[in-house]
């Protein structure tokens, strides 16, 4: 029987099929337009009339059987693809999961940007040593033990008597000892204070310190350097001014203010209607501090400044609470 022979042949081939591609080849071979089934149908015409009907029905039955076998084989291949290596069934029609790549934290982004601006202005950029000695954090800065000015910094101490730096000025003495004038250096790094936290204060925060030491450096150089930096950082020309302040390591000690970046000097809630933002402490480096660092204060003068990085980011990006930065709250982080 020809149909029976073809069925056996088909079953043998179907058993060898491993994937959809092979299955499709087999389908063309048997069910295609020029396939084996159609070839059988063509034989009908060569048969005597009384045998034609029976033969035709037989071939039709075979065709149906083959089609069914195809379908079930197709389902089996699909099911085996849906099993992963652990043997669990997975739904390959589910939409893919989005993979989060993460990105650079806003503080790091801004650290890089600030470093870039100062580098273009000719400053070397350094990182502070985060835990240091009483000498580097205080004494070398003209703040001897028991000096009341130590109260300006709520200091943490380690059991061994070291200090997680309370300000980046802790690097000043190291810089004077390791560089020769002209010195232009910026320190960007983390500082730590034993402070109660609120919207404007964190126990861990970043400062940007800068020193410029050379012959004939004055407060005029300081104001203009700061003005140029802030104009670059905020992307518009800003005015700057100073007023007296006090830090033991500078004389005169100053506080620098820039034109309010939000209202342009007209007065708003951020600048408390003054039109100015007090943004950093600075001044002419105290001669004693230069001498302590091995620099001849009769020959050289310089200026220094220290400012909070978070405050500047908050002003630039309209962030109202400093505690967001370390909250780990992804809703905050993802905004940048
Ligand atoms: N270190 C000072 C502070 O943290 C800021 C400062 C730096 C002031 C350099 C003057 C000169 O408050």
C-alpha cells in the first residue's frame, strides 16, 4: 500500500526533527505544492475510474493524519523552548525586564565639574586625607589647643585621638610643605562634623578649599577668582562682594557673597530679600600659617577660601533639603 509506506516514511522523518527549521523542511517535502501528498493525488488520474474514489479518500485521510502529527510536533518543540535550564516553565511571550544601568551621583557629577573649572583656571586639584591629626586640622592653622575658635567646628575624634577632618583647610599645611610658590591648589573632599542635622546641615558633607600663594597676591585677586568661578558654575555673569568675618587662619577674614542666582539680585525668599547669597569663608592667608608651612611670609602672600559643595548644588538644582543627598532615596537620585 502506497499510502501506508508514505506514512511510515513520514513518521520516521518526523521523529528525527529537532527544531522549527527542520520541521518546516519536512512540511514542504510532504505537504508543499510539489510535495509527496500532492504527487500521490496526481496519481489518481492514472487509475481506472472505479478505483479513483477510494484512493482519493485514502490519500485525504493520510494528509489529515500528517497535518495533525505536524501540529502536535510543533507544540512539543515550542514547549521545550519554554523550559529553561532549571527545567521550570517560563513564558517566553512575557515582555522583557528593563535593566537599570545606574548613573553618577549628583555630588560626584558636580565634584568633577568644579574640578574641571578650576583646572581650566590653572589650579591643581587634590583630595584630602579624610582622617588626620589635630595638628593638620587645627594647630597648623593657627588654632592651638584650647583656642576658643575650636568651637567653630563640632569635631569628631577617634579613640586614638585622630580627627575625621572638619574642613578641607586641613590640607593647607601639607600643600605649603609640598609645593613651591606660585601655588594654585584646590581640595575637594568629604568633611565631618558632630552636628545636629537639619535642612541646611549634615554631619557628612563636601567642601571645596582653594589656596593661591605667590608674590603680590591680594584680596582683589581673591574676589575676581571667585567671581569668575561662580559665573562659570552657574552659567551667567555674577557680581561678588566681601564683608569682614573671622577665621584664625586668615587675616583679614572675609565672607564672600555672590549676586543671588535665583532672582538676579532683586530679592527673593532664597536670598532673604537681600539680593545676595553668602556662599563662602575666605581671606588673606595668615602669615603664621604660611610660616608654619615653610613659606616666607615676607616674600609671599596668598588667599584661601572654603565653601560647601552641597549648598552650591542645591542652589543650582533647586534642592531645598541637604539631607536628600545621603538619604539613598532613589526617587531623589534618579532625578539627576
Ligand atoms: N575652613 C573654613 C570653614 O570650614 C572655611 C575657610 C577656608 C575660611 C579658607 C577661610 C579660608 O568654615
